[in-house]
């Protein structure tokens, strides 16, 4: 509803204050600047705004704000203009605007190109524009062929692009300052773990059934290996899994090295490792071998025994029980691993020769005074008793039998 009010009969401050008090719960808005500015100018003149005291000025300003809906800052600017010019006029000077080079049609072409090519880099996309114009003679790309790479990304940030593009943003690299980027230096001491995760597929992800994750932890010196399974690769599931699996190592853990995945490089895992006085490190850029040991174990152990077939995430607890009771014991006491001997060839190059095969337990026993590396409450005699309970073939067959029973329980329902 539009109401037209004539306030010309209001001439004194007392009348103005009474009127303002009567409409304090009402909300008014000026129709346009063309109507509001002359009224503001007339009101300031009628009540001699620039000659009255401060208290009266506050009443006049409040009245103008109430009737126009303008903010206090905007009314103050208009009063200053009235004081300078004697009246309030709308500015007729047009603001400077830079000419727009790239139109909505150009942004639409960028969207179509990114959708077709799955959003290539800026340089590659610009090269496509140049080829479209120079090679294929498409004049629609006349402006885009000369676009700078920086401004191409500006167009990708516009509202038109964001609302129409179907591109799915990739996961950003973790930028939190957790873990040092360096290769661990165990210096012949056990307790420096290499850690990685292995995903068992998502064949039924569209039906709400996801694959299980295996967390593989391998000691660099002895190749002592422990595997644990989690339903999802998140802090909620990973924290209790690490809490359970770390005590399965017989020696004190000093280092925890992983790649830069967010499942390990996060505040929750960092807090746990700090509490256990374990140093956390992560792989360096352009050093693919930093975590090579656990990567080879992923294929030689996890994939060999679990395969690549889909295993539902709900089987994580059963897998972890199998790992702790059968697989981890078999790996560390009955499965030989290759250990490298370093030598210098005729050309002065460092070479590795894998000529020594020992089980992780045998490797631990070969160290000088291995008891010094063990956790409190663990003795070498206890570990030797576990190793002598059964021979290698018996332990392997017992593990294989338990694995077959486990695989019969894997269903997607």
C-alpha cells in the first residue's frame, strides 16, 4: 500500500518530535531519489537544520531516516551536500566503468569447452581456443583466443560459470602444517613405520554399499607388518584402528611416515601420535620412493591375500579380527622377506642386492641386543615362544583355512 503524506503543517520541533514518536513503530520507504531528495532538502530548510542545536539536529535526522528508510550514514552525506550546495541533488555524473571485453557468450563457450574436455589447465584451454579460431576458422572464439590465462581463471570464477558449469572440483591438497616432509632415518633401529591405505573397491556405491579400507603399517628395518581394516577412511574410524594396531608391534614406535593423504595428515591422528611420542613425517614432492616399502607390501601382501574383488565396508571388523589372529602372526613369524645388501659397482654407483631372506622376527633377532628396542613388558623369550608354536607351513595353512571361512561371509546385504 502506498501512502502520500503532506507534512507541511509541521513547523516546530515540538510537533516534529510528537510526529516522530507517533510513527516510531512504522516503516517508511521513499519512492525514488527524484521524490526523496527534494523532500529532504525542503525539510532541512524548513527546520533550519544548520542553525539549530545538536539535540534538535538529532530529531531532524531521525525524522528523515524514518520517512525515507535511508541509513544514518547516507542521511549524513546528504546533509553535508545540502550544507555545501544549499540543496540536495542526485549526482548525474556516471561512474567510470572499464569496457567489458568478454561477454556472456564467451563465458558460455568456456563452459562448453571445459565440459567437453573435463576442465583442462588454463594454458591447454587457451590453446584449444586458438586452434578453434586459427585452425578450424570458428569466429566465435575471436576474443577468447587472445585471453590471458589469469583472466581465464577469472571467468571461471564468475557467477555465470559457477551456476552453469557441471565440473566437479577435485580434492585440494592438504595444506595443514602437520608432519615434516622428509625421509625417516632409523639408522638401523626398529620402530619407524611406513603407513598406507588400500581401498577394496566401491562397486555398489550407488546402492549405498562402499568398499572396505585396509591400513597397512610396515617397519622399515625389520619389515614387521601389521594390517587393520576400517569401514571408512576418516578420523572417526582411523583413530580407534590405530589405537588398536600400534600395540601389536613388539618394539617401541618412534616414527610414523605416510603420504600426504588427508586420512593421516589431520589433527586427530597428529594428536594421537604426539600423545604416544611418535614423530610424524610425510613424503616429499618428486620423491616417489619415500614410501616405496609399504607400497610394495600393498601388492605383495594385501592384494595377494585379499585380491581386488569388492569387499563391503561392513566386513571391516571381521577382517581386523582375521588380521590380528592369523595374518599378522603369519607375516611376522613365518613369511620370509628380502633384505638388501648395499655395494658399490665398478662405476662407483650404489647398488642393492637382495640376497638375504629372513622373517621379520628373525631380522629383529639379528640386531645387536634386540631386547633394548622392545616395549615395556615384552621380552624376546615371549616372542620366541610364539615363533616356535608351529612351523611355517602349518601357520600358512591355518591362515589360509581361516581366510576361506572369512571370504564365505562377505555379502553385500
